[in-house]
């Protein structure tokens, strides 16, 4: 069988085929270009989609899971366009190159106040030391520069305790004056004494209710010999003008100068020095207590002479009186003179007076006690000071174990002329008690002669139910007919705590002024800085943990 032959075409057919081929080639070329454009567009779209997907995956891996996509993109762009990006990436990669992006970025450094302290751990109830010793001492010594006038201003805030109003006392005296029992054979002295005894009873009951430290029995009365000295000495001091008597002119007298009306302060001082030297006042029993009682409200020069006389007298009584002046006198000059006199005394006689001063409710007394201890440097006191660091603020309530109630120790003031029958027993006549004084009546002028006369209301100075911590003269508004400046006696009383004071106890406040005074005294006595807690000081001084002595 033979194979078929190829069909021959005519030239016409060939020409047509050539045209067809040419047309097909052009069509193919144009189709190919279109396909290439389509493939290019498709590839570009694929690259964009793939790149976007990859970018989203990378962003998700470099941000915390909680961050939204929009925030991730924004953060990524900012990281890629700023210098911060390199720092952030460095924090997200560990030392070995491993990614740390699964963990939240590290927190910024804590504030300076939360950095570990350089001192040992502090007790929660006590403040940490934040200043150097020099800074702490300088701050405390600025407190010691408070002037007498500034201290007097602080007394304005000390509450005045009035057991009875002036109106009540005036009505009581009017009833006394109108009593006509003299027709029944009673003398005027007997009637006056009966009223005064009743008033004394009422005032003492009210004083005890207010928490005043009233005395009774033998502890409240002087022996007859001492009472005689007190009577004579106090009368002489007033008669010679050494003691200010409200409402009477100043008149100074002495042996060498005679009587000088309206004597100058210098003449008064010189006369008093001469009188003390001639009479050797320091040798008389009871003289020192009398000088303290009548001279502590005088001006600074007279109080300096008081310290001079106390320094001349030997014995623990004079030492205790000097220590008291170092604590409570408002003049820095007088306190310095008292401390200088104590330098020659046995420390065992003044330390029992200075240490309680560090717990006094009026903070300046603690400041003065700390300064005195730093200057005197008595031995064996440091352990006792360390024990005081564990004590609470003396002005805060303390639980009384007997009554199971919280009590507050508080400084109060009493007008000296309004409370004679609170502090002293009434006098029946001029022969009892020896040391007598007239009782002023509110609203009536003061008696011009304090000890003169046989009629009126008198008290016995030899019996004292209340002994003040200290006394000062303060201005009084609308005082007429009494002087514009009157004497106030300051004492500490114990009263029930108020609800708002109990809130302070619950807060457990760490520091207080008296504690600052203890730390100041400790640094001065030891020459070291043991920090702010008793534990630190015990460790520094080598004291036992339970050291309380």
C-alpha cells in the first residue's frame, strides 16, 4: 500500500495562506503582550498581598498580644522611622539573640524614694533617718533659738482651766457679805472662814474631776519653822519692792541706799543682791522655795539673780531647783546660767529632773532638757535615752490599766488670782498658818497690801494642795479692774481622751518633737549617729536588746 501524497496548493492559495500567517502572527504578538501585562499585574498584586501579610505577621510577633493591629502598625512605622527603634529592638532581644517579645517590656526604674535604704531596715512605727547628723542637729538647734517672746506666744494655745465662772464667784461672795449670822454670836472671821472652807471644798472637787494633781495630808503642809521663814521672807521681798505687786507703786529699799521710790531696774537689782548677801538667804530652810515661788515671774535680771542664789546653796534641793530653771525658764540666758551652775553639781542630783523633761507634754521643755544633757554629758545616761525612743508621743492617749480607759496628759494654765482657794487652805484668823494671803474677788480691785488687815478672805500659804510646774505673766483682755498682765500657773493634768484623739492613736504616728530631743541628746552624748530607732542605737552602743535602764 502506498502512502498518500501531500496536497499541492495553488499559488492563489499560497498567497492567501501567507496573508493568514501574517495576520496570525500579528494577532499572536498582540495577545502575547496582553498576557504579559496581565501576568505582570497578577504578579504585582501577589507581591503586594504577600508582602502585606508578611508585614502583619512580623508586626504581631514584635508587639504584646493585647495591642490592636492598628496600634501595632503605627508602632512599627514609628520604630522603623526613629532612632528609638534600635533601642527597643535591643531590649526585645536577649544576650544570646533569643527573642523576648513574649514578655512585657521592662518597667521604668522606680522613683528614688523606693530605692533600698542605706540604713538597716526600720521598724514600721519609727521614721527612717533621712538627713545627715549635721542636718538633723542644725534643724533641731534652730528650734532652740526660739525667743522668750515666741515661747510666750505659744502659751496662748494652752487651754485655761476655769473651775467656776466669775459670775458664780461674785454671787457666792455677795451671799457671804449679806450673811447676818453675826447676830447669833458668830464673828465676821468665822462667817468668812465658813464660806471659804465651802468654796475650797467645791473647787477641790472640781479640780479632781478635771484631773489636776492635788495633794493632801502632810505632803501638802510645811512644818511651822519653815512656814515662819516663808512668811517673813515673802513679806520682806514684797515690802522692799523686789517682787512686783499689781496695783502698787515700785519702791526699792536697802540698808545702804535707804528707800528709793520708783527705783530703776539697776537699783532694784543692786538692792536685791545686797539684801541676799547680807542675810545669807541660801542658809535658811524654805528660803529657796520662796524665792522660786515669788521671783519666777519677774524680769530676766531678777531671774538671773534667782539662779545666782540657788547656785550659792548646797544640797540636792538647790540642784533640783537649778535643773528646773534649766528646763522651764523662757529666757535662753537664764537657762544657760542654770546649766553652768549644774556643771559643779553631782549628776545624780539633776539627771532625775532632766530625764522626765524629755517626756513633758510641752515640747520646748524636752528641747531644753536635751540641750542641758548635751552640755553636761552625765555618765550612764545613754541607755536610758535609748529606752525613751520606744515610748509613744506623750501628748497621745495612753491606756490606764486600772480604769481600762485611755487618758491624756495635758498642759493647762490657771489664773493665779482666781484659784487661791483651789491651791491653798482657807485661813481662820491671823494666827493660823503664819503665811497668809488675801483672796481677790473677780470684778473688784486688788488689795493694795497683800498681807495687811485682819478682815477679809485669806488663805494659808503653808498649805498648798496644788504646786505649779512654772508660772509666767500673760496679757489678759478686758482685765479691768485687774491689771492687763496677770500671773498664770501652768500644771499638767490627766483627763479622758477625746474621740478625735483616739484616731491619732490608731494611726500610730512615728515621730514627735520630744523624740527628736532624745535623738539630739543621744548624738551629743555619744558623738555618734545611731539612726532613728532604738534597735539601731542598741546595736551601735552594744546594749542588750531588752535594755531599759
